[in-house]
C-alpha cells in the first residue's frame, strides 16, 4: 500500500442548508487548509498534531480558524495561496480578490481583478521578487500575465487565444492551456503558442496538471494520460487510465487520478496501477507536500504517502524485488534517501536469492555481484562447502528455511544440486580477486578448492593451486589427502612457499606410495620445479633421488636453471661423478651452451667411457656417442691429446685413435690404423679430406699419397689403390705416382687415372695460356689509351698556344682544366667559364 486514507474533516450543516453550503474547492499550504464553499464562504483550518507531534494531515485533524463570508450567493471557484506575501487569492463571482492568509481580512492595496474565468499562480519570487499569476478573461479570448507584489498587481502581458480556455497549468515561462477541443503550449515570455493534440470535451474531462519542471500531464485521446514537455515532446510512456477521470495530480513518483467513486494510484516509473481507494461522490483533488487531499461536498480526506523506505521494504517482503529496485532508483533521483546504497544492495541481493532458488543462475550471479553480497553468505548455504567458513562467521541474511531446501537437494536430488554447485563455482570465480572477494579471500579460495574436489574438476583445481592463492592449509590439506589429490596438494604446498613439503608429496606419488591420475609425469614436474627453485639447499637435498630415478632427465635440475642462477660447475661435477650419463650431459651443457673451454678434456674422456660402456652392452646409440666424440676430437683445440690418446690406445675405438694421431701430425700411422685396424677404407679416404680441410692443395696430395702407399704395401689392397687413383686423378702428380707403382702394373690398369691426370695437366696449361693472353691484351689496351691521351694533350697545347680561354693569360702552371669544348683554362677560372 502506497498511500494511507484518513478522514480529516466533516462539514456539519443544517438540513435546510444541505447542498448550498457544501465544499466547492480546497487549498493547502503547510499547516493551513482553506475551504471555499458553494455559498460564497472561505473557511481557514489549522492542522492539529498527534500525540507524537506529527503535524501532517494524515496523522492529525483540522481545527477551525477564521471564516469570511464573501457574499450571499455563487460558489468560491478557486483558492490559491501566495505564502511569500501571506496572500490568499480567491476567484469568486468572476473576480479575483486577495485576503490575508491568517486573518482573512481583505488586502486593501490590491483591488479586485474583474471578469476572470480561471487563474493559476507561479512562484517566481526567487528570480524577480514577485509572483506571476495567469488569468483567463471571461469576456475576451485572451490570457493575461500579472506580476503580483505585496501591495500591487499589474498586467505585464496579454496572449490572444483562438478559443476560450477551460483549464490551464503554469510552470515558469511555460503555460499549458486546454480549450474546448484541443491542448496548447504557450510561452509567456515570447507569447508564442504551439498546438499539441485535440480532445473530446463532450466525452472526457479536461485534465491539465503540472508534473514537474517544464512538464505537464494531460488527459489525451483514447483515455491516455500524456506527459508533455514544454518543448512539445513526450519523454515518458503514456498512462492508460479510466474513462471518467475528473482530476489528476502528481505526487512523485505517483500519479493520482480521481473518478466519481474511486481514486487510483499509478506509478510514473512503470505506468502500472499500484492502488485503488473507494471514495463516494468525490469532487476534487489537491496535491500536498506529503500526499493529497480529496474532498466531497461535506468531507475532506487526506491521502498520506507511506514513507518510501517502508514501501520498498514491503515490496521486497512480497518478493516484488524488481518493483522495489525501480522505486528506489526513481525516488533516489528526486528525493535521496539515507543509506540508499545499503538498501539498494540489500534488495538486489534478495532479488538474487529469488532467482537463485528458481535456478535462474545467470541472473542470480549478476545480482549478487551488483549487490556486493558477501560470498560467505552463499557458501554458508551449501552443506559440505560451508565447512571451510570460520567458526565465528554469522550469516546476516534470513535464509534459514531456504538453506534447508539445499540440504534436502544435497541428500535427495544430486542432479539438481550439481547445478547449484556449478553456480557456486561461477560466482566465486567471478568475485575472486575483486574487492567483493578480497574481503574474505581465504574462504573464497578454500571453498573453490573444496568445490573442485567435489565436482572432480581437475583442470580448475590444478589452476587454482598452481597459482598464488589464499587457501587455508588447515582446511584444504585434509580435503586433498582424503580425496587422493596428492599432486594438487604438492602444488598447494608450493604456492604457499613450502617447496620441501611439495616435493616430498610428489616423491610419494613417483615411488607408488600414493596414486593420483591428475598428472601423468609427476617426476618431470619435480625436475621442472627443482630447476626453477631459488633455494639451493632444497635442490641439493633432492638431487641424488632425482638422478637415481633417471640420469638423463634428472640432470636438467642443473642444466635448465636460469642463466643468472646456475650452480658452481665443480660442485655439480663432484655430485655427478656417480652418474656417468648425467655427467656427460652436464659437460655437454657447459661446453655447447655456456662455451666453457675448461672441460673439453673431461668431456672427451666421458665420451670415451660412455662409448666403451655402450659397446660392451651392445647398445645401438654407441654410434651417436662416437659421432659426438669424433666431432669433438676434430674441432676442439682445448683438450690434451696425449691424455685422451692414452684412454683410447688400448681400446677398439680405432677411428678416434686415428684422429688423435692425425692431431699429433702422425698421418701415416693414422691411415694405417684406419686401414689395417678399423678396416674402413672409406673412413681412411674421408680422413684425408677432413685433415686437409682449410689447407692448401699440396697437403691433400701428400695425405692421399700416404694413403696410396699404405694400399700399395699390401697385396690385398691393390684394387683399393687403383680405385683411389681413379677417383682422385686430379689430386696426384703423374710423375710421383709412376715412381710408386709396381713395375708389374700395366698401362691399361691405370689408364683411367692417366687420362684424368693428363686432362688435368692439359687443362691447367691451357688455362695459363689463356690467362697470359688476356693479360697481354689488357696491357695493350691500357697502352693505347695512354698514347691517345698524350697525343690529345699535345694537340690541345699546340692549338691553344698555351693561353687560358677565359682570362687570355698564359698557362704558366702545371695544373690546368678543360671546358666542355675541350679548351684549356686555369683551374681558378673554372667557375667563370660556366
């Protein structure tokens, strides 16, 4: 209920006066109520307060004051107060007169204004020191604007009209007039008018009421209450009201409409009818500061607006939350309420709970966030999740009955309850990290963790515990342990700075003491964590265990550390002495990644050890290890050749021995090792090419001759020698090879070599001849150019007679220049000849 109806006055009259002295109009200002009767009387009433001192009409009655008889007949048509001057203006017998508001004595300085059918007062005293009054003439079709003072009033403007006004309302310089068939807007300053829309005066009462600054309410076509701005446009939707509207007044945010038997209350915010009040034979309606006055011929009723806070709370109590919020926002823009924000938040949250229990989760989440609901209030509703709340938490909402509904769902309808759990996750994720969630971040994160465990949401659980969080360890550790979420438990320890506990937990999973399918490579995660830790003590504490599990992966705790956080290499090498594969990989890291020149010798020896072990175990990757060793032996300059050779001398690593012999300059012995011990002729040939790389052609020839000698020293390698000659005919000198070949060899046997070798020699000779001829031709060309230049200069000197063509003086200096025509000039005259 928005308004309370109370009976404040009943006029007592003798039976013979009944119908003649009835109430015809009413005016009200502050505690003063004025009644104009049908028998030309004006009665002054004063409100009397209740026992609490409340002087509002709704909680008090009327005490009779002075009365004044204006004449013997004709009703008082209108009453208007001018409080700034203590004037009571009266329209009676088509004339306006002024009385004192309290004594009801005539104001002698203000003479009657004759021939008036309507008038209204607009208070403009704050701007001009006077009050503006608008009157409609009963004789002429004209509206007059009067300036009313304390002891004078005068016409300041006249506005002609096409028809006689039947109703009007004024707001500042804006005047809204209803004639017999249409509504008009007039500007009292410029005198201009604008037609709005027609009306049917024969079928409906004319209503013109001021709504607020520059806005009017009119009874429009099709029984619509139209809101029209002074600019002629409508900014509010129209009201659909009854046909027989006698009067309408604004009591923001409501519109009161009076019908013969009923008064209706409409909201300006949503255009809906909010209340109806039965009133028999009501005649008029008047707005007051806190409601309205409704009068019949004998009675006056007060409609007092219920305080907005009570209206809003009543709507919320009936779960009409949208209406409550709409009313709150509408009222706040005009009459700010104390604690508006708190009330708005409370109602918004209540609206959220209404959607929540109807499974409207999206709307509920938005409303809870908008209402800044304490997340613990929602957590408190969930039977299992609420265990993460502190024992001293007290819910501030009366949700007891509804929370029991969730308890029932949890026990009987797990399917539906699952949707409620998902909603909780969405809400907590939305508020986490915001000001709303930071007020109770520990409870929010702990609730999320417990929720993810219940929902078996591994992905979100891992994301929560892996990043910085405020989970309570006292609550969350038992939850994770009881549900075998050991990997997540380790992540939780790590996020709280308890790295040792985290790794111990993961070690238990790796050693099959516990099972957790959430992570398929817990060992790899341990290695990654150790490689990122800043605390060396923890790394050293778990280094042995890590390497024992897998040397190749475990060494990454040293090799994958940030460049600015590497451990001392000697300390690491001391530890890795027991782990040969890890040692080898770490040495590779030092040399290949860090370009450390100190450990080349140690890496070579490690390769040797690894290769021998792999050969003994007949592992397939021995070729890879030997390849790395051979590359190191060929390319590195930082290892001790003698030490490394001593480690391979008595082994089967013949290729490596050959490389080391070659690095010592013993190429013949190296080739013999490759041919006779390694028995790899291809390797021997490649050795010659590799050893001669970066050196002159003669070096390669010497190495190939040495290889040829090795082949020729064994009868079984004759074909190899022939193949060597035939494949490298250009690398050998024919004279040298002929001296080495056995006499038993036929020319046919080495014919391919001989042809290739002589072709190379012939090609070289022809190339030399061609180069010589080209050089001679180039020399002759330069000589011809030189001779031509000398002749040209001599000719110029003779023709010019040694005179400058610019200044006509003799060319006595050795320096001279030449213009575009070939004439000689001084160097200093060059600019003048341009």
